[in-house]
C-alpha cells in the first residue's frame, strides 16, 4: 500500500516538475523599480530524491512563508520541509529567520 502511494506521489511529482519547468521557460518581463518595491511572496515545492550511493530516497514538501516584511528593508520568514523516506519514516525541519537588508 505504501509502495503504491509512493509510486503515485513520484508520478505526481514528475508532472508537477514538468509543469513548473514549462512555466519557467516562458520569457520573463523586464521589471523596473527599486529595492523598496520588493515584496517577497510565499512559495512551495514538492520533490523526490531517488535512492542511491548508500542513501534511501525520500519525498519532500518545502515551504517558504514570509511572516512580516517591510518591502526592501527587512523580512521575517518561516522555512519548512516535510519529508517521507522510502521506508515511510517522516521528518520535519522548521527554520524561523529574519533578514535585514
């Protein structure tokens, strides 16, 4: 059952990666402005690292969430990762950070 779930998750990750790559290949628009105009947006990613070289593979979900910001000056954020290895063992990383420009 877990094997089927992981296989379906791998297929979903592949489709997600293809969709993300196709949107990344679109030409970027030129933005003009200053650092004061910079607003950091939340972002997420989903991926899989295959087994090999003595390491067990795992699937992960990353998230970056700005909690408080003054555009172009400072940013407080939460960076997290949820992981599930091929043996169905879960893991979590949480990082609370602050950037001052």
